[in-house]
C-alpha cells in the first residue's frame, strides 16, 4: 500500500513543491479522499491529467460556486466575496466577457513598447548595482514581482503611487497560510471576523477600501482604462453592484500581482533564464507529465546566431522529442527557429540574430 500523502501539511509545502508526493499520488491514488480536522469536512484530491480535464469540463458536478480553496464558506460568506473564479457558466462567461477584450492579443499589443521599456528599466534597476558590487539578487522579488503588477496598473488605470500597497496586500492575501508573509494566518489564527473578506483576511478589507477610493475617483473622471470599463459594464441589463466591483477589483489586482502563478514557476525556470543570458547551457524545464506545458524564457541571444540547450523534466531527467521554438513575442503562433530535442534532451537552434526572443518548449506525454 502506498504511503499516505497529507496535502494539508503546510510544513510539507514549506519545504518545497512536493513533486515526489504528487508523483506517488498519480501512480497509486490519482483520486483520493483526504480527511480534515473540524470544522472542515475533508476534500477529494484529483491528480491525474485526464481526470482533471474531465472534472474541469463538468461544471454541473464539479462546481466552483462554493469557492475554490480549502476553506468552506457559508452561503452568506460567498454572497459577500464571490469573484469571477467562484462562478460557473453561464454567469462566468458573462463576467469574463466584460474584461476579455482588454486582454485580447490586439489590445495587449498596444502595450508592447511599454512592457519592453518597463522590463528593461526594472532589470537595470534591480541588477546593475548588485552585479557591479558582486552582490546576490533575489530575482523574484526584484524583477518578477515588479513587472506584472505595473503592466496591469497601466491597463486598469491604477495610480503609480499605490503599487507598493497593491503588491504587499496581494502577497498577504495569496499567502494567507504563510506566517513568513502575513501576520494573520488562516488555519492558525481565529479569522472568523474576516470570513466575508477576500481570502478570509483583514487585508482583503484593506484592498477593498483602497479600490473604493480609486473607483470614486474614476467615477468623477472616467477614462478608457479597464476600471472605467467595469464601471460602465452591464450584465443582463444591470450595472455591477458595489460588491461586484469590490470583488472584481480585488481579483484583478491579485491576478496581476503575479505571485499566485508566477513565483514557483519562475523560480523553477530562473536558472535556465540566467544561463541563457550569460550564454551558457540553457535548460528548459517541462511541467508535470510533460503535457502541453509551455515554458517561456526571455533573454538576448548570443552573437554566433545559434543556441544550444537541453530540455529536462521536473526531476532533471532529459526529455526527448520536445519541440523547442524561438519566437519574436511569447504570443506568436510560429517560431522563427525550431528544433526537436535529442534522446539526451539536447537541442540547437540556428539562424538567430541579436534581437530579443522568447523560447518555448512543448512535449506530450507518451
């Protein structure tokens, strides 16, 4: 019998992403019930790819309307703090349409020069002095956290002076179980007083308050930014309520923070990115099961117009047959140079110039 895996053990997560434990679950128990201490009632973990796809498509059985975290909120709690990610179609589809146009390829392309300039500025600020002084740099804090929120701030029309507050509040909300990030820890402290705020945290209320100040300013002086669009939006003929605006604002800011999806992924790929820009061997790390996981790495290509590297999985084993492409921009459908990784995972891209590119790799299980 396979050794049990306790997914509620926060110490396990603090030690690092439990790749080995998830691999064991996928092999021996891809669908497993996990008991929890009261007042929670337990949960199912689904670890197999095909099972996850099936569950994600069956919204009638596997609904998001009761929340998407380990917390078990009441109906009243959900009414107060429901965001777009806590809804199912068709409601989810209607809400998504409000903002989807602001993130289309054509709309985002308007910000290309801004993003390029911002990235260069952030890199120069974060790296120049420490590199010259021979000092270490926390790349995630100095660079990866700075770019996404500033791009979203431009799209949403958020004031530059408040970005530090957005980043800090977003971190405290998303890491609401991490005592190194927040002083109010869900699962450790009594958070009942905050149960109707985002992430059951007092910092959710602070984010709402900050958002209401910005909304009031935008009502006085509307523009063509995303926040002004939300204020004009209608769903089934009705404008968004104050509660809807609170929750829409909070989820957009938190998503833009980049902390939720970016930090672990970025750390996994950072050594590859650093090797890339220092013209050493590049390693592209593919995700669990190597299933259509795309790893985007950006840097300046070497003067010899070719780049050699290696594709590995999360355990460091070589991945053969992966398609590796260099593209002008991460959203480009076709690569300007491509190669297939050899049995030992190695590849070489030819015909590259000194422009900036994105690299992506794709492989399929089996």
